[in-house]
């Protein structure tokens, strides 16, 4: 199909051969107003400079997230235009190889429906240039997607995990549920007893079922992709500073696609303002567009999977608190 620029060139060619513009437009089935149109190129200098700067600072961001950042700075710009500039500047990210996914699975049991409903915690590992080992404890609120803590140490035991949770509960209040895998620190008797005294129920995902901890896995992937893989830590102290800066930016500056490109802090403030305004909170209407990026969307009453209980030998006479399928009031 011949576009307007090509037709405009055809009109100019026929006019040079002594045909009138009116007759030429009739022959080419082209309106005279379109023939007379002249492009008015828009200056994209500031936008281009910002895109280059952000591409260097955040190499794992795509054009959609960059569009959100531009709009937050007052640039009323269309995502399609950002995409064109993004491709012209050669900043497009390479396509990730497709991975095989298991079908029929992917629901997240006991979805969070308000802040402090469900927290998820997990461990990651990394290393410094001086060969110091890094073991990182991450804690995330599944409803607001806020990263509550990233603790850096060489190793962790149950007592240290309890210390981190005590500080968070003093700051944020206690969650109703804690979601985790079956790591030795999480099934330790001391931690189980402490959680029982606090009235916090635990949910252990089934072995080999990471989709049951989709929000924690999603955060850990972003944390590794955008921080750990981008930095070389000289020592553990430097790692702690850089990681805390990332956590602060993640909560207050990084637009989250599943929150309609709001930050976790903005989404939490909006939810609280609706509660204070006596409006019935509807979590699905508050920009919660579904599960984390790359996860399937299953909103029709997800099946609640039973808790995976640690062995009696690991917990002694204690056992994990199984989640109830009854709705939370």
C-alpha cells in the first residue's frame, strides 16, 4: 500500500510535467489538503537526552517504564513515540530466550488483599570482589509490592531472622501470614515458636512450586537483574550501602507495571487515602493489574494449596500453622 509521503512525491512529479494539482490529486486519489501538508518536526532533544541517561543508568528498563518516568517528570509523550526514539537510538533490549513453562499451574494461594496481609521472605546469595560471601534476606509486602527490608550478612540463622522481623513489626505492624520456602532458617523451631507467640500464620510453598511465591520470586529477579548483576561490591559494607539505596529507589522511585506504573509508596498512600475517605477498598480497582510480570493472570478464586509442613524432626512438637480457605475479615 502506497503511503501519504509516496503519494505526495507522485503529485510533485506530475506537477513538474505540466499537470495541475487538482487533476493530479484526482488521478492519484489523494486529497488536496493532504498534498499540501508539510511536516512540523518536534524537538526531541530533552527527551532524547533523558532516554540516553536512563538507558545508561537503568540498562534493564524498556520503553514502557521509561515512558512512565518521562511522564512523571512532566513530559506528556506517547509511548509509541518513545518506542520510535528508543529504536532510533539503538537502545532496545535484546529478546530473552523463551523458556518452557508448565501449563495448568500458576495460581498464588492466599493472595494478599490489603497491606500487611501477606509478607514473603527469601534468601539470595552473592559475593564481593574481596571474596566475602553475601547472604541477603529480602522481605516484601505482597499487596503493595513494597520491599520492607534487604538485610546483608555473611550468614543467617533463625535468631537473626527473628531480629529482622521484630524490627519490621515494630515499624509496620505484624502481618497475618508469612510466605516462604522450606529453608532451614524458616522451619527452625525457634522461629516457629516466636511466630506462634505473635499470632502470625505461616505458609510454606510446595517443593518445586515457585509460582506459589510469585511476588517474592518476581522481586528477587528484579533485585538481581537491576542491582546485584550491575554492581561490583568491594566489601560487605559497601554492598550494604548500595543495596539500601536500591531498596529506597525501588519503593519510592521505580514505577511498577502491575501498579499501573505507580511506585509501591504511591500505591500504598492511595490505598490508605481511600480507606480514610470511607470508600470501600477494592484491591483489584487500585491498579492491581494481576500477578507479577511474566506470571499468568488467574483471578477466578484461586485454589488454595495446603501448607507444606516441615517434618516433625525439624520442628519437634511444633507444627506450621496451616492457612484456612475461609475469607479474611
